[in-house]
């Protein structure tokens, strides 16, 4: 299968890169690449040059914390989080899980503010990315981090839908010269479990596979004139792309299982967002508000014919409010009552002399 060959070539390229570019906590141009290399090694049992094992499930966030836990806040600002990534900095130094709710509100507010900007005005950074795209991707990473810190954190569906739509738009830009920002958008969609909403995923993957170079890398997609270390940015795009392909292969395996299709899952999710309407069964009788459930006697020693002959309870609807119930207890009580009334009437007569 072509995708397996592409994956093997990418792994070979990245293993060679990681061997020649060991992690350095003071590297100002690391572009977080070693966070993704460590994550890939731990999750998919690769050899990216790290001598470490995690007891807990590897996530992007705990890989980031492991590599940069010794940084103070000022150093972290310089190396990892510029001014526009202030929220990511706060998430990185988060101490109380309860604060994830407030940080989520900040992410949503920031996302709403960048969407409010006139869509006809696009400010480009030095690489040619629009600032709104970069901010949207960083918000996506922030959401991934928050969910790994607090898996029970509830995400507003309106925000999820809007973020999903923005990430899909970013993924579909410049497909003739695919950039690492395209691949980041796809990876985030996988990580926030929204990839099924990207209906052109198969087409995107095929196009992405076609862009791989002979040595196994994917180029960063930008003009090398603006980048000092193109190999590092190529490696960054390659590790992001490799993670996307691993996630895609997992999705393919899921599709081959006897489970609801992705489209069926989406439809079920959308149906759950609206109130379900329970249709009332049309019968000749409508139960009134305080009516109790029928208590049917179960005599297991009778065969089916005996059960048909002896019906121990019968319900006769009179109207919408009333019904007549008779069973073995009611009939017995009625016979005894008639018997008592009969003898009571006899006792009231004069005895003959």
C-alpha cells in the first residue's frame, strides 16, 4: 500500500534528522519540533533519539512539559511563546485544573475576536501566513492542551463548530504547494475528534502523499529566502505529516470495522443536539396521569394453552379517563361482597314462629 511506503520513508528521514539534531533546551529556533518527535516516539514506538518512558499516556502537552519543565516564565516567553501566544503560556504554567474553564473562556474570546476582523483584510507574517490562520492553529493547540489537562472539560458546541470550519478552511488553502500550516490544521482536527467533518479528507491525503520528496521529507511550503534553517522547517512539516498519516491509518482501520460509518456518527451526534420526539403509540386507550402499571400474575406452571384459557387480569377501557380492571382478586372480593349482602338481607327479616 502506497501510504505505508510513504510512512516508512518519512520515519527514516526523521530518525536521521533527530540523530543529527539533538534536543537543546536553549535552542531559539527549535520551533517545537522535538515536542512532536518525542510524542511520535512514545505513542508509536519509534526511535527519535530520546531515552525516556512515560508511565501515563503520552500527549503533546506532557511531552512539552517534560522537555521544557526547567524553563522559568521569562525564558519560556523568549523561546516558546511570543506575545501573541500569551494564553498558551498561561496554559503551560497552569497549576490548578479548575482554572481550565477560565482559560477556555479566554481561548473562545480570542477566537471570536479574530473572526470578527474583516475577512477582506489579511495581514501576512514574514513567512506568508495570514495572522488569523496562525492564531487559529494556536487556539487549536491550546484546546488540545486543555483537554489533556482536564478530559472532563466541556467545550461549547458552537465554538467547536466554528473552530472546525476555520481549520478546514486552513487545510484547503494552497494545496498546490502544501504548507505545514495545512498539515497542522488536519492534525488538530484529528486531536479534537472533528476530522469526520472534513469530507474531502481522502482527497487531501492523496494530494499530501504526492508532495513527499524522494528522501522522505515534506518541504515546509515557504520561500527559502525567508527561512534561515529550511531543513528544520522541512523536518517540522514532516513530523506533523507523519502524525497525520498515523491518525489517518487508524481511521481507515476504524472504517473497516463493523461499526457505524463516520457519516452515520455525525448524523447521530447532530440528532443528539436536538430534543428527541417520542411518538405516542396510537391505541384505543390512553392512560391517565396517575394510572399504575398493570400487575400481571405470572404462573409459570401453566402451559401456553392454560394461560390463554385462564386470563388472570382483564382491562376494559371505558373512555379516556376511566377503565375497568378485573382480576382474580377483584372477582373474589365481589363474590364475597354479594354473599355478605345476601346474608345481611336475610338477617334483617323476622323469624317465623
